[in-house]
C-alpha cells in the first residue's frame, strides 16, 4: 500500500522512485565505546530502528543511541535534515512501520528474568559489560553502493550482523528495567532497497527554508496573539493582513489536501467523478452522469458522510472541470447548486459544502457531505424518489422492505 502511494507521488511530481542505497555512502552501527554511539560526521542521518522514535540529522541522546543506525549520505544527492524530516512525517512513518511489518526490522524479544544471569539484571545503561564490543556490533561500518554484496559475495546483512548478532540496550524509556532487550535482527539488504522518493537537492533545501519560514511565522503569530489584549490601534489593518495570510495558506493546504485524498484512493467515504454532467464518450451532457453524482451525495447523507471529488477520474488522474463545457466557474457552480435544489432539496444544503480547489493547475470540485439525521431521497427527472446508502466504495439503492428496515433502524430507533 505504501509503495502504491510512493508510485503515485512520483507520477504526480515527475520523480523517480529510489531507495536508501542510492544515496548512502556508509552505514554504521552504534559503538558502545562512544558516549553518543557514533562519531559525528557531516550529512549523517540517524535512523531509529523503531518508528516510535524520531529520525534525526544530529547525534541521538546518550540513552537511546543504541537503537539507531547512522547513514552517511551523499551530499550531492540528499540533505540529512530534509531526509530526517521526511522520515518523521506521515509518509515516512508509514515506510518505517512497514519495515517492522515486513520483517526488515525485527522487534527485540524480552528475556525472562530467570534466563538472565545475575550480573545482567541491572540497567544496561549502568552495565558497560552489556554494551561491550563482544556483541559484534562495536565499531562496525559498511560502505554502501548500488550493490549490497561485498567483494567476497557476503551480503550487507552478513557483514553487519557481527559475531553473535546480539547486544543489549534500553527500551524506549530512560527508566531502568529488570528485563533487557536485544538489538534487533536487520535485513539490511531489503531495508536499503525499500522504495521511497526524493526531489532533487535544490528542492530539498528550498523546502527546508519554507519550513523554517513557517515556524518563524507561527512564532510571530503566537507573540501577536498574546499582545492583542493591549488593544492595538491598527486592528483593522492587522485583521486585513491576517485574512490575506489565512486565505493564501488555506488555498495551499486545500490543494495538498486534495492530492492526499486522491493518493488514498476511493473508499466508503471518498469517491471520484470525472465530470459533473458531460459524457466523455459522447462529448455531450448526460443525465446519467449527473444522476451518478447526485446519488453519491444522497448516499453519503444517508450513511456516514463523505467526500466527492468531481474532475478526478477513477484511477486518480486530475482532469479538472473544463470538460463539463461551462463558460466560467460561476456558471459551473450555479448549475451544481440547481441540481441540489431540484433533485435533493435546498433544506439539505447546510450538510453539503462545496468549493472549487486548484490542483496542479486545474479546478476540482470538492463536495463534503455530512451525515443526515433524517432520510434523504433523490428526486429524479421521472418524478420518482430513490434512496441510496454507501456500501464500501459504491452507492447502493434500497427499495421495499430493505428500505423500510434501514430507515426504521437508523432514523426511528427500531430494531425490527
């Protein structure tokens, strides 16, 4: 699933999927003889073996350093600060969780206290013998290229596994514990070749600048909010400026939000429609196309709500609303409002929020529907009424006894 997201992102942004081995020069395991586990080297990524901990471009703390590996990165391809931020964001976290789920990183097993010999029952932090070089990890490093085998044919895994493949470290807590956790087994060959994506180095650096600017803006707004109570004389001027900032940020957020929805794919609460009224096969307006949009809205209202994106094909291609043939956006929105009024009812309009969002240079209609407290029917051009609910990623029409049963159970509180 994560790899599909990455493939989609690459296609959207014109990027090629890559993997860690393509820009990693060297990989180091923690050295227990060093206070922070590693010697600080420029452009290093410190990657935790468990997704609960943050990736970092600076040396990890003394307590947790033994559950990190150090990747020394090619400075011509990737910035370590950018990559650390990537691995701490939602998609990066999904990738890291996937490493555990797919067995690239095996969770350490807790030893029973009776199996641990007497000298090892104290905290690993206070027991240098537990973190000695006898584990086979002390000072081990490996130069990484596109290939993952050494000259004698050994894989990265066998090179880095060490003599007995075991050392003991603290869990995700600074508190001493009676049980000791083992350093996990790593399938580094698979780990280094797991799929991810990166923009080029200049884009990475620009993103870091924007993120720094965002943090500065948040800090300034926090200060300003604290000073509001002093009744500044330029309140109206300040309000106008803040509204402009809000609208600019909202547009940027809405666009990225729609892209994120498209990446997720259709589901019970998300559906895509290529057009509002136009049949792309015939090139003519078609009631069946409009009916498909309206029945989805009614189904959302009658179930748990949801979002409909018009101007997006079933496979996630962004088409925009131009194919519907309206002279301008206002006419498009007026037509949609008339459809709601005529076939659903304006009394339900507070539960149907819609707006045009610019996505990749095209306008997409986002329709967000809330759950209705009463049954909603679709009035067709045949003066008939139809009732729909969502079942999985589709809208199902209910009639007869099934309709009565659903309405009684959902709206009237009757089990029969």
